[in-house]
C-alpha cells in the first residue's frame, strides 16, 4: 500500500501562490505620453484608429487605446470633454455617476469613490452594465453585458478618463487585472 505524506503548511502556501500567479497576465509598462504611464498585459497591442472608431465612436481620438488579440478586452486613456473649474471632486463624482447611469439600461455599481493613485486623487467607478438590444435591427437584438472600471482625474483645464472594458462573461478572469492596471497609473 502506498503511503502519502501530508503536505507541510509551507508547501501548501507555495502551491497556492503558484496557482494564483499562473492566472495573472505578465504586465508591461507603457508610456501614454510624457506625463502618463500605465501597466497593461504584455500581449496587448495598441488599437489602430479604425478599430477604436468602430467600437468607441468619439469626436476626440484617445491618447492611448490597447486591446487583446481577440479584441474583447480594452483599456483606453481619453481627455474628457467635461471640464471642472475647481477641485470639487464630490460634485464631479455625482455628475460622472449620473452620466454612467443614463448611458445604460441597467447598471450594477460594484464599487465607487475617490481614491489616491500615485499621489493623485481619482474618481473611480467599477460596474457591470446592460444595454438592451434593438428589436428592430437584425443582429443587434441581444443585450450587451459589460464589465467596466473607469477612473477620472479632474484637473483645472482637462479631465483624464482611464477605462477598462470587457464582456461580462470575462469579468471574473479580468477584474483583478483591471484593478491592478488602474492602480499602476502614474501621472506627473
């Protein structure tokens, strides 16, 4: 009969850490511009203008936009059209929250607030959303379910928006990575 020795607590901890680390993507630091850096998964690539415009139509091109090979996961840095003349972050947070709530048919707010990232105060929202499909348009009838983590840096002449998006079905796999990406942002 084969005897199996019980594993030591240290071996179990090591095994648990290896399992956790195996699921996390390797990160690389990117320079958005002279003032902003962020870490994104190593195998992500910059979105081209056509790809970004197709999925996120906007008047302004993003400062940076990255996606994975399957084009399901996105991270972007934009300058928001909203400008705040003062540093009233609580008022700005209410405004951005109302905007998010009006943008979708249903929003489940996971977390929100104002936190410190690299010495800067950023407004953040983490949520999953539902955008109902159109019964009249062929191919667009199913609802769109998304997970989003978005942060805003309110400055006197501009507001920077940092956004991570993915399908709701991938939220469990990418939520921790999205949070660490957002905390990796450095702004001079």
